[in-house]
C-alpha cells in the first residue's frame, strides 16, 4: 500500500521546525529550553506501508519504506487531533507535542556530546544525582554552547561536584516529523480504534529508525543499564516498563520518557534503576494479543 507525504496548513503547529533535519541542530541554551523537531527531508516521496507494528495511547506505528530507499523505517502516528482552532492548540500536551520535544532535545544532547568529544576546547560536566528540578535543568544547560565553552575554561577543584555525563545510549535515530493525508494511511483488519480521523485533511507523524524486535526476546541488561543511567543523570522521567517498547535492551518508543521541559514531567519518576530489576518488573496490564494486517 502506498501513500504520499504531504505538508500544508502548518501555520499553527506544535514544537516543530519547518527546516529539514539535516546536519547539526542549534545547541544554544535558548534552543535547548525550547527544543523543536525538524522536518523529515523527503517530502513528496512515496510511502510503502509494509507492516503494522503496534499501537497504544501514544499512537500507532507502522513499518514502511520511503521513496527509493529499501531501508525500512518506523512511522509513528499519534492519536488523531482536530485542526488548530483560533489562536493555538489546546493547553494539554498530546503525544505528538511531547514526542517532538523529547526527540529534538535528545538530538541536541547527542550532537553536543559529539562536539565535546571532538573539540578539546569544549567539555561537558554535570552534577551527580540531581535532586531538584533546578539540578536537572542545570545539567541540561551543561550541554549548551555557552556551558561547554565555559566548563572548558574552568579549573577543576579537588571537591568538584560535577562529572562527565554517561555515554549516549543506543536510542533509535529520529529522521524528523512529517504529515500524511488521512486517506492515504493504511487500514487494518481487524481495525484499530481511531485509525484515522476524517475530520482532518492530514495527520502528523514522526519517522524513526526501524529497530527489529521479537516479542518475548530476552533483554540485554548491560544495554538497558546504559539507557537507565543516562535518563537518570539527565533528568528524564521514565514510564513503567513495557516489554514491547524495549528490544534487546534498547528503548524503541521514546514516548516512554519525558523531558523536564514537558508538562507531564514528574521528579518522582526520575531515579536510579537497576536494569535486571527493571526488566523483571511489569508496570501495566498487557493487551490481549491480536494480529492486525494491513488491508491492501
């Protein structure tokens, strides 16, 4: 099944940037505080819908290829929302807003860490075990242009309360946001609730690296621990463990984390975790299994 990527009616939108997601993002502190996800570069390319991957309250996910690229991607479409009315969006965040802000912030952090590793004139140091939201915000500021150069000029003391951040974990790469016409979205058999909303011309979507996974496959505690340590150090709140959202120890659904700049962030969800205990926990009731197929 094929569909077109389209982009229009974007005068009023969530935290996104119309510029294409190509090259380094801005890592100035003003942009860290207001992260915006850049646009998927290949608008107008054909989408070949390959398979249904899953759905939940944050949206529905499909495996697909785009244009002449054979490499599959994951396309996540959040729950349908009506077009903006009046001066803006409703006050409460919905998954597309939260997801866009989170992945844009992670992209800035990844680029800042790469820059610091390559440039001896910059460095990143964060406070260990952030206890307050102010500590979390200060740790995020450490990745900004201003703080990286400032830290490099500072002379460490014997009782320096800061340390380098944990390595960036193997999170799936985000390729940007896009829109897809509602009538080009694949239909499923049996159907999934709110597959598409006919009241709107198009639906938002975020395109990610496709990470293969098998239900019930053993998680890798070492890989998972690198994720958990990173999220704690940088103050990302983490939802309860959902087995389908972790493949081999990798978190593949980034709506499971919440940045301090999101409305849903809670300090109580930011704490050190042990991967072995984490992967043996189950904080939700799993839906009954049902095989959904794309209708040709």
